[in-house]
């Protein structure tokens, strides 16, 4: 069963912050985050493993709450280059396969 | 060349045709994947090959037939497709270390239109 992402779409002005959520009904081993710009391949952002870790680089960070099977992606002081569709992918215990959510379309306007 | 390359980038075929999609990775990875991306749907995993053996066939119709002759190449053979098979087909590779799925590197995809 695929993870659920929210919101489905969001429009921000440059410099504003955004949070994208991903939740699963299964016990998770890891959560992946990818960004896909229109007409391009999805690009890896980060992996979070069980243990409730947080990660980040530049102004994009994420957290993983393994008790709730939820992950959140935080985009701080958004830039125009952050526009695209963000996908979370979840890997459940005992099932080495990545299942993706339906995506969150992020549009940054000047 | 670097990364993951897919050919052709665009393909139009009739329902009675036979065609193939090709994927090549230059990253030295040992796992390769086919995903299907349709409008307003999540990425759907179709096939996984690890160390050149198929480890996953995600209930994909037999009109799609994968082939992995070596760790660098992956094919998707197509025959008697249906219009609803029109989609973007993405190839990806990763390094399987035996503990969870690693970072996926995607190709730019092959846009398939079935008439």
C-alpha cells in the first residue's frame, strides 16, 4: 500500500517555508525523498532510517518518526530552484521494495 | 557517459507492434529497476533485478517482458500493448548492500504512447 502525502500541491513565494508530510500504515525501515522537475528524472534528496533520525543539507531537511510511521520534509527560505514534485518512498520491514507516494507539487513564485 | 541513460526518449507504437526500451547505467551498481509513471499516479515499481537476477515482478502483465543481460544493461520488451500502457517508463539503478534499498539513480525516462 502506497504512502500518503500531503498536501497534494502548494504555492509559495520565494523565501517562504514549506512542510511536506508522508505517512504509511506499515512499520517502516526507511523513508526516501526525491524531487522531480518537469520533464526530468527524479533526483534523490535523502534517506532516513529507522531510529527516528533527522537529516538535512542546505535548507532542506527531513525527520522520520518511526513510531508514527511518518516523515516530514522541511524546505526553509524556499528558492525558485525548489519548484518541482516531491515524492516520498517508503521501505517496509521485510519488504525490500520502495513504494512511492502520489507526490506533492511545489511551485515557488518570485 | 555518466549516470543512467535510456533510449529511446520517445516511442509511439500501435497495439500490434513489438518494441524494446533500453537502459544503461555507468555507475557500477548491482541493482536495476523499471518504474512506470502515469499522470496523477505514484511511481509504480514494475521489475527489480539484483545481481542480474529478477527479484521482483510486481504483478505486471506478460505483455511487458524484462531482460537483464548484465549488471549494466536492462531492457523492457513490449508487445501487444494497450492504450492504457501509455506512460513514462523510468529506469533506475542502485548499489544493493544487503541492508535496505540505497539511493536510486533514475534515467530521464522513455515516453511511450500506444495508439
